[in-house]
C-alpha cells in the first residue's frame, strides 16, 4: 500500500510541553490542503490583477474559503467547528480591512460567499464522517438463505479449513 512521505521536525521544548506531539505531525496529507490553498491564492492573485467580473468573484471566494477551512482543519488538527469559526473570522476581518483601504470596499455578498465556502467543507467533512461512522457501526444482518430457497456456499478458501469430500467439492482442477 502506498504511504505518503512523512517528515519529523524538532519543535521548541516550550511548544512541546503545551501540546500533544500527535498534533504536530507534518505529514503530506496535512500539508497538501495548505499547498493547494497557496497555489490557488497565487493564481487568484494573478487573475485579480486583471480584474474579475462579479459572478466569478464570488466563485473564487467560495473556493478560497473552502480550501482555507480545509487547510486549517487538516494542518492544526482542531475541531471542525473551530476551523469553521477561524475561517469565517478571517473572512469577516478581511472584509473589514478592505472597507478601511482606499480603492476597496467592504462587501456583504463577499462575506456570504465566504460563508458558503466554509459551509460546503463543513458539510462535506460531516457527511464523510457520518458515512464512515455508520459503516463502522452497522453490523451485517443474518440472512436466512433457507427461507429464500438457497443453499450456503462453502467458504473453504476463506476459512482456512479443508473441505470435506462429502460436500461434493474436489480439489482437482
């Protein structure tokens, strides 16, 4: 099975005393969303230099804040609601700062687009978790094959037991 490369870093002792070493893991799966976010941000920054029209601007806000929420959640391994609140706080703070800058304006539709991006990631992660939890909790139902007029198939290879010759199975091919 393929495993992502892992790297280990020696963090300052003060940081190690106040946190669990498990949460300081810098594995590929935790850093990948951040790398995608940086590439997306650079690409969006290059596009914004030429100007983006109104509907595409909101799509970029949704995508950026979805990636930001996923990056915060993956990198810092914090609760999903904390990741969502931090991402939304950053979105609102960014809009407030834009309102104070010349040649920029604060936009409520941008805040709504940011919230949609955060909500999409929260909903997706919650759905994946609930499906995984449901799959782990579900126990297979016992099916009575006799009621359906069927016979069970001998599972001689899976159980590791040698089949009886009385079953009608032969090991000859």
